[in-house]
C-alpha cells in the first residue's frame, strides 16, 4: 500500500495511461508523462522524485528557474510548457531540457545558438491569435526555421485542446499537423498533447508526451 495521497494519485493516473494506451493498441512504454508542478512547492517535487518521477513541467520562467535551482541536487528533466518571451529564452535554456512552446520566428532566433535543446512547435487550434501557438497555415515555415537553427532539435508538435472543441477532434488535427511536420523532418514524430482531463483522447490520437498537473499533484495551494 502507498503511504501518501500523492503516491496514490500518481499510481492511479499511471494505470489509466497504461489502459488508454492498450485500448489504442499502443505500447505504454512509448508515452512520457510530464508532471506539471506550477504553483506547487519544491517539497512536492522532491516527493515526486522519491516516487520515481523525473520529467517535470513548468509554465512560468521565474517559478521554473527557482525550483530548478533549489532542486539541482536531483536528477530531473525540466520541460518548459508555457508561453515564452523571447527575452527570457536564453535563461530558460539554462535549466530546461525541453521547450514545448516554440510558436514564432523571433523565439527561434532567441534560441538559435548554444548547445542543442529539444523542442516542440506549438500549434494554435483556435481562431484567437492571442492564444499561444502558430496557426496551422504558418506551420511549415516555422518548422523550416527551427530545422535551420543549430541550437534547436525538433521533436515534434505540441498543442492544447480548446475548451470549445471536442478533445478527440482537436487531437486528430494535431496528428494531421504532425504528419505534415514529418514530411519536412521525418524524425520529428513526437506529439505533446493531453492534460489531466483529456489525456485518454490524446493517447488515442498518437500523443507521446502528456502534460498532467492536478490529476497527480492535487489542487494547487490556496486554490481549493
């Protein structure tokens, strides 16, 4: 028996992910779960690490930078999953192993130099240009820009399913975009999609990286 609610939630979500993969005829071992720990204390990340979690996600640079520094003694892979300001890009690449939110050429320029860092091109599945992500009509030019940047190594595409769209349909669009990217970069087969409420649909449409927060971490401190 586990001895903490966190361990229980982690085990429950892991079992659900494995089942969703099997239901989709996929190998659960090809799916990476990133535990998103925004607003959670560093102590919770230490508890996750003790439970075997190594892939952590953050979406705000200041918080991510602070946690990465405080937890530098742990063998963790930090994934930056939020919108990223170009002026903060070089700071983020100092602690992040993967950036999931490449969505414009200016950001590629800011990240172009340095040791290669893994990245995803983020898609905007809405009609709102204020939302993070590149519009589908601009996908190929941005991918080509990333491929030409020596400091970036393209893994694939990332997206958030809009609230107003049925998740499975949204993730089908992501899968189609992934196939377009692979025509330019055959090795860029990864798909970062699926969160606490919709990861089973994402797995069914080929997601390889899930970004799961509250289903594992519990409610955010001070937020009910």
